[in-house]
């Protein structure tokens, strides 16, 4: 499979999962956290689905399109591993992390802290969506929507 086809499948899986979990997220109080703003496409999608929720985005620096950039009070810049710690206990209804690099050695380092951060920011019954697998006993894997290949993207509920 070409890298382009792989990228399209990953983004399609991400979109399909985010579309499928709206009702689950709406059953839980709390903000939405977006780890890895990038150029803001997913943030914009989340904003459409959760127009009345606070959506807090994190990234090393702001590189998003101006129309897809959160207001300053909801944009956290710096190392996500460190800046995210200030939000442990916030009780998020949804935490989405698309911060994988595709480089196994770099992603292995991210996986030493990301699962714990996701558990820490989520409310009980909160939903975690991630491009990387989150192996934590407090995160119950949920079934993926039809058409999303196992291992392409990951979906969990905080127990």
C-alpha cells in the first residue's frame, strides 16, 4: 500500500471513529482535549460535533490555519508531555491524540507517557481516541465502527 493510501485510510478511520462517538461523548460532562493540533483539521471537525463544549488543543507551536486555531485561552503550546500534566484531573469527556510519527523509536518514547496522560485527563466513562495504542488497565478498548481496520486507530472508554 502506498504511503498516500495509508494516510487516507488513517484519516478516514479517525473521522469515522470521531463521528461514531458523538453520542458517547455527549453522555459525559467535561471538555474535549485535542493533543496534536497540527494544522487544525481535527480541531475543526470536533468543533462542528461539539459546538457547546470547551475544546482545548495542545501542540509544540501553533501552525494551524487561522480559521482552525482555538482562541488563546484554549491553546496550550509547548511539549505535550509536560504541558498536559497541568490538565490531569480536568475530567475530559473526550481526549483525542494524533501525535504518532510513524517512526517506531520515537513513538515508543511517546507510549511511555501518553497512556498515563490520557487516563489522567479523562472523566470516568470519558472516551479516548488515539492514533497509537494506549495500554492501560483503566482504558477499556471499544469496538471500532464498521469499516475501520483493527490497529489503524484506537478507541477506549475510561473505567
